[in-house]
C-alpha cells in the first residue's frame, strides 16, 4: 500500500513549486520518496503527472531492492 501527496505552492513572482511525495511500507521499513520542481516564471506550472510518475517509479525500484 502506498500514499501519494501532490502539492502545488501558489505561483508567485519567483515561479510555482510542486512537491510530490510517495510513502510506502515494505519489509517493516517506511520509505518516503519526494520529487520537487520549481519553475522560474509564474506563468509556468510544474507538470503533476510527470512528477508523480517519477516518484512512483523510484518508489517501485526502491521497494524491489528492499525485498531482495
């Protein structure tokens, strides 16, 4: 079982910031994977789908390694 949290900070003069975290438990270990991206302009917003995919893929790889 895993939990995913996707947070977008309010865009400001310095850009927008998105933080995606995946938390999972395996082999009695709780693991948190976080991906963060910040844009340089307020007109751009970091892509939620891309960051979620990166966080999930890394979490999947870590889970496989922990189960070895």
